[in-house]
């Protein structure tokens, strides 16, 4: 499994509440997906990043959903997404 880390780079815009609201929506989207592991407890403690694990073959689809939700939350310019890939 690959780790995907969504790092919020603008603390003035990306408040803890906005980050956690985004994370909860992401968790709702992935909670029943067998290809993704995401922990709601970690999201509830998030301050400046959210991480989840995904099977490599599902990585692109999961990132599409991340980008969709970032747009819904008006946060697409506030993040850097690290998939551990070079």
C-alpha cells in the first residue's frame, strides 16, 4: 500500500476546522472502500495534514476523489499532495 499525504500549506486559509471537515468528507467517501485505509481518529486530530493508505492500482482514482473534494471545499490551492513517488 502507498501512503498519500495531503499537506495544507497555508495556515491562514486552512484552519483546523476546514481541514477536519475536508478530512471527514474524504473519510465518508473511502470508509467502505476495500482499497483504501483511512482513520477517522487521525482526521479528528489533524492540524496541517491528512494521510491515508491506498493500494497502488487504486491510487489514481483516489487522487481524483481527493481533488474533487478539494474543489468542493475551495481548498485546491492550499495543498501539496505527496504520494511518495518520485
